[in-house]
C-alpha cells in the first residue's frame, strides 16, 4: 500500500455483504451493455479492483455454506427496526 492509497475500514460482515453485492452487479451486467451502468471504464476498473482485493481477504466466499454465512451477515447488518426484513429474506433464499 503506497502512501497515496486510500484505506477503507469495513467490518467482516460489511466486507462480505459488499463483496456479494458487487459480485452480483458485475455478473448481472456482464451480458449487457456496461455503458448503461458505468459512465466511464474507470468505474468498472475501480469496482473490479475492490472485488479482487476483497476476494483475497474473505475466505468465507469459498466455503460451501456461503449462502448461510451471507444470510447471517446480512441479518447482523440490518437495523433493529428494519421493516423490510421480509423483502430482504426473499433475496437471501436465492
């Protein structure tokens, strides 16, 4: 890490949930025109870099119980008064 690099601190749950979200985003747009999502190729490059860095730090993304771990991390990150938990549970079941 050079002195000009930016450092972002994430909890393990935040990093895991962010990784899953960004990975799904990249996969969802892989078959579509990326110009509809990204204004500039630099945005794609930055997102790919973040994903690559997260992959090297998150052993749980390679574990067989990935979905269960992701669901648990999402639950821990939700606010206690989250009324959208039913809607979120639908996507957790994927």
